[in-house]
C-alpha cells in the first residue's frame, strides 16, 4: 500500500513539475524557481528509482524437476484409476493458486 502511494505521489510531482517549469519560465524569468521545481522532480525520480530497486524484485519460484515428475506420476495414476484428467489438473491449479495466496 505504501509503495503504491509513493508511486502516485512521484507521478503527481512529475505531472505538476513539467507545467510548473513551463509556466515559471514564461511568467517570470526567475531561474531559482525553475531550478527548484526541477530539483523536486529529480528528488522524486531518485525516490522512485530507489524504491523500485529495493521493492520491485520478486523471486521466481524454482522449478523442481523431481517434484514435477512425482506430481505427474500421481496424476497419471489417478487418471488410470478412473478420475477425469481435466478435473485432476484443475484441482492442482486451484491448489497452486491457494498456496500462492491468489484466492
């Protein structure tokens, strides 16, 4: 939640900064105001880059060949015993979603 709020805040700073620089340069020839707005945008960019570098990397699940082969053998055994293969595979998908917290 906080990461989303920071991203929205940085986007708001970028969105307000560009017209702010344009208006400040047209209305008054004040270089200090233009530099201040630009530095605020740079600060927001640094915060966004830092947050993305520390927060945005999710590790992929490691694929275990042995465990996958074991599951496939159990599916095959259930299907040979008379279970519907589509139902068994749907059950496995639902179990994976449940353990990952997607439901």
